[in-house]
C-alpha cells in the first residue's frame, strides 16, 4: 500500500527520538561539552573589543584553555561576581602588557635583576632568563619555579615556554591571580569573590609601588581599564576601586 512506507518512516523517526531522550549517551552526554564551551563569561567578541591591538600570540582560545586549570576563576560567587572578576583580571592584564601588545618585558637592561641566586635551585636557565613574560609578566626565578610546579611545567629550566605557548602565558597569569597575594593579604581571586574590591587586586599585584599614594597615575589607569571592561561585560564595577 502506498501509505505504509511513509508511516514506517514516521514510526522510525519517533522511535529514534525516544531512544535519544532515554539514552544516557544522548543529550545528557552532550551537555557538558556545551557547558565547557560557554562557561567563560567573556565572549570572543567581547575579548576582541577589550584588546583591539593585541599581539596575535595572545589568543582567546589560549585564555579559555588556561581557565580550565583554575575552574573557580570567573565562576565562583555568582554571575555578577564572575563578570566582575573577569573584568578585574583582564584590566590588570591590559595594564601590565599595554593591552596585550607586549609578550615580554621591553627593558632588557633589567633582565639580570630577576635571578635570585640565593635560592637553592639557583637560575639554571641563566641569570638573564627570568624576565617578565606572559599576560601578567611573570618574573623572578622563584616565581617561575613555583608556577611551574603548580602547573606541572618545568619553567625553571625553560622559562621561554611562557612566550612560546599562549595557553601557558595565560596559565601563569591565572596562577598568580588565584594563588599569590603579593604585597597584599588577598589573592586577586579572593579580593573579587569576597567583594573586597578591585583596589585589593592592585595591591596584590603591585601594591608596594602603586597603593597608598605610591603611583596614583598607574593605579588610576588600572581603575579606568576596569571600568571600561565592566561596561563591556555589562556589570557594575562595585565598590573599593582604589587602594
């Protein structure tokens, strides 16, 4: 009969849809993939707006990959805090790198300074090898060792990896942001999640030089970038913007 093939096709489609809904390998298995792609609160388009003149080395994909090493980053504290933290981190990154324009520190005359030879592991890559690199300009042999140990990378012997691999350049920045207090008492992550304010992130990064009137112009530049980035992410900047 001419109607049977069509009816069979409809029945087959119905059964296939039922199997897809009931099977654990169907939508339930696909969901984590979509969550991992959309988890980061900054879209690629927003990232491009924030860094229109960035060096191609600093890729959005590298940033997203790096966030997987610190899943609490731009995630803890709810949607508003997550966007504020992303804006705060990227504002400090922009300040440190000239809008992601510089991959490494530009003053080569200072390179030998960043070897603390009193450390038991010394400076195996050479006295001038531990200059600033990456999204927060990681410097000093002890920071390269600590970051490398945390990330499972031999950065003490190969600090150049930070300027060769975009994901590593972002990971070292997120390592500092999430684990180091610097001259402050809170990490950058803690400062934002606990709502201490953007000013406390400045203190953790360069508080000795910029806070308490040390260099107000530099501090205000960071604040200006933070305000701009919160506008891009459509979130209020919150209180405590200065240090």
